[in-house]
């Protein structure tokens, strides 16, 4: 099986030794994407703004791989405070296709740099036409 790394300048650079995403076997495996603004390198305040930015970053990485949010089959949302679930979920719902992907959402996770949310994902590459 071949695999290739995916990088988008429209998403923050990896904070460690990992790829933003890897394409293998017809799937796109996206690393955890935080709510960091790639232009400034900092995260906005609040769970809604960080979730919005994380989803924009995820869309950018998917686009660089040749996929989109419509191709998502699985996401995992790691977030710092269980009390933020309703606000996070409202932002997330606006970005998801119908039907939405399968998902898990572990809470009370300590994220690097004091971040509030990180979202990883798996998407299926669209069939070439």
C-alpha cells in the first residue's frame, strides 16, 4: 500500500513529528486539527471561535487531499470542558454534511498550548469521474 502526506498552508503547521493528513487506501486520515489561525499562529478566544477555526482548518487539509467535508465518514472531537458541549456541537452541526459522519467526543481532555478543541477525521476520497 502506498501512502502520501498531505500539507495545506491554509491550516496550521504540525506541532510535532506528524503529517496534517495521510492519504492511503482511498482514505484521508487527518490528524487532530486545532482552532489555531494559520495566519497568526494563535487561537481565538472561546469554544465557538476555536471550533469554527478547527473546522475551517480541517476543510483546508481535506481540500489539499482532494476531498471535502462531504466526504467525512468519522470524526473525533477532543475538548477541554464538558460544559462546552452544546456550544461546540452547534458550530460543528453547521459544517457537517447530511447525513453527518460517525463521531465520538471525549471531554475534559488537556490539550497543548491551552487549546479548547481538536478534531481529527477520516474521509473517503471521492471517486474520479
